[in-house]
């Protein structure tokens, strides 16, 4: 990710999630965390924000713009994150809303498994939704 990507990223974020991060949150993440942009031609189509500290990694945000979803780009982006962290991290964690099936499929395909559920963690217009915590343990990866 480069700083010039942040406007496009904040715009995609508004389209794809009901509780979007604002531009300032991406600016702060750009300074504090690890960030990848996915670019096609000169267009930003997706992004991932993740931490990598003391052998533990967490994906804080990952998304593909709505017009580019369903073409395998999310899988490529997640694989790029895993490739980046897997030599240093022992574990990768993330949190996903229980009704976010595309994201859960994406993560399961990459080998992440559900490790616990936080009941009623998200407030939504349809009422509270559980958060599923998923993880991959790189120590046991083939
Ligand atoms: C989650 C997200 C990043 C996936 O990106 P994508 O580019 O559409 O993903 P891919 O095309 O690589 O597909 C990944 C898997 O999800 C599946 N999938 C895609 N859309 C789906 C849908 N609407 N319902 C169920 N599964 C779906 C695909 O079939 C694929 O699995 P398969 O290879 O077994 O067929 C994208 O949907 C997104 O940005 N969502 C909004 C933001 C978000 O929810 N981020 C995650 C927060 S935890």
C-alpha cells in the first residue's frame, strides 16, 4: 500500500461493509500496521490490514471492491497476507461476523478454522450477530 491509495481504499470500504472504517483509521493503520493494496492496472481493487507482533498476526480488515468480488481476488489477497506473515508468525487470527458467508468461505479455503464464538458481538440493523474467531496455526502447516 502507498499513501496515494488511501482515498480509493476509503471509498471501497464505504461500499462493502455496513460499519466502514473512515479514512483516518486507514491513515493510522498505514503508519502503525502492515497494509497491502491489490491493484489492477492503475486501479486499487482491494486491501488488507494486518498486525504482526511477536509471532502473532491478526487481520484487522480485508476487502475487495464490490465490482471485483467473486473472481478469486479475495483469495489471492489473503494468500499474499499469509505468504507475507507465515515465515515470522506462529498464528494468524481474525474475527468475522457469523452471517458473513463469503468471508468465512474465503478463510476456510485458506485453512483457517473456527476457534471460538463471541455471542452478540456485532450490533446490526437486524439485531445482534455473533462474531466467529478463526485462526491458523502455522506450526502445524504441511
Ligand atoms: C470477503 C471478500 C474479501 C471475498 O472477496 P472475493 O474476491 O469476492 O473472494 P473470492 O472471489 O476469492 O472468493 C472466495 C470464496 O468465497 C466464496 N464466495 C464469494 N462470494 C460468496 C457469496 N456471496 N456467498 C458465499 N460464498 C461466496 C467463493 O465462492 C470462494 O470460494 P470457492 O473458491 O470455494 O468458490 C469480499 O466478499 C469482501 O470484500 N466482502 C466485504 C468486506 C468483508 O466482509 N471483509 C471481511 C471481513 S471479516
